[in-house]
């Protein structure tokens, strides 16, 4: 599917280390000036790069999620940041990989100039990415593009976690924690944890266990409409993480409820990109 929308405005997110994205930022500014695209930089980006307002460059204030496009110059962490900021907006994320793997990236740096020209012309395909919604007992909810995890706190005893689907008990595991991942996130924490890889486009989510103290614990793929209820049966709280960021504690005896949400964010892709080619090329770099 081609996006086909000309991007007259683009919000920009760059690598956490400014020097890492300096050259890519210069190229972005040149292409935007050439195509007449307005670039928008929030206060954080202004501070990182000492930017000044000028023709086609708007600086200062908070992040603008109402642009036509979000351009990310960074690695998977920066791309995740962009996806979270644009969740539920329908605004595509077009990412230039400046990280080690860049599994979520649209293009590599060598393709940047031509790629950005095509991006601003709307010449790219889009992929809708699902999210996971985690709800704590007090009603607080968090959305994750990659994964939700619960981990025993350092120094605490092994966690006792009970889990069920749609009100049906599935199992109880003594472990260091548990990871629930989307297809996009299945190649991250879940994969390192021995969980299954889910191809993009698969509707459903994976549940895998961190250092289970049993031979019977197996990773599980849950249907998209199944509600996962995770009960902390431990005598102490466990830590809650959302896309790798700490989000508080799940207290002893409390239940975390997780739902799959379709089409939460939009990732730009070049024509002909496939999940399997991406998997081979990105992870093949680590083989040597």
C-alpha cells in the first residue's frame, strides 16, 4: 500500500547522542529545503543540536504529533520513541538507521538523500503496527509497541507468577520474570529470552518466561482477542517495564491485564520490503 501523501511538515527525532546524527541532520535539512518541507524540532532537539529558527525550520516547544510525517534519525530506541509519540495518530514514522541493527528502520544512511525525497513526496509503503495495552489495578494504562515485562526486583526471591487467558487459568511459574511482546517486539527482549519470532502481520502476541525454575514452562502465542491476566503471587512487588522503560510496580497479590490493540502506529517502508528479508539482513550482520 502506498501512502501517497505529500509531507509538507515533518517532526524530527534524532539519536540520543547528537554527534551520531549530525551528518544525517545536515542532509535532512538540505533535502527539506529542496522540497519545501517544514521541519519541526522540539525543545529537546533544539538543545541537542543548538538549532535556530529559519525558513522551513520551526524550533521550540513540545513535540508536534500533528505533522504529516515523523522523521527519525537514530537506532531502534529512537524509532520506538517516535512510534510511541505518534501512537493512534496515523502519522507514519520514516526512520534512517543510525544504530547497530535498526530492525525498525526504513532505510540505511547510504540511501538517505533519495529516501527522504521519496518520503516527502509520499512515495513509500506503510505498515500498521499493533500495540499492547497494560492496565494496572488502579486503572492506570500503558501502551507498548514492543513489549511489556515484569521482573523480580534485585535482591528479592524468585517471583511466583500466575497467568490466565479470558478468565481461564493457564499456569503458574516460579521465574525471574515474564515478557509479553508484539510481533514487532518479538525480535527483541522476547527473542533473547528464548521466545518465538512472530512475523509482522501476525495477529497475536507472545508470552515468554525469564529463567523459569521448571522444565515445563513454554512460550505461548495468544490470539489477538485474548485478555492476558497476570497475577503476582509473590510475597513482594515485581517491576513493570514498558518498551524497556520502568513503569512502577505490580504489588503482591495484584493482577495486570494485557490486551492486544490493532493498528496502533504506522511504520514507513520502502517498496518491496519484507519481514523475512529484514530479518535475514539485519540479524545476519551479527553472525560475523
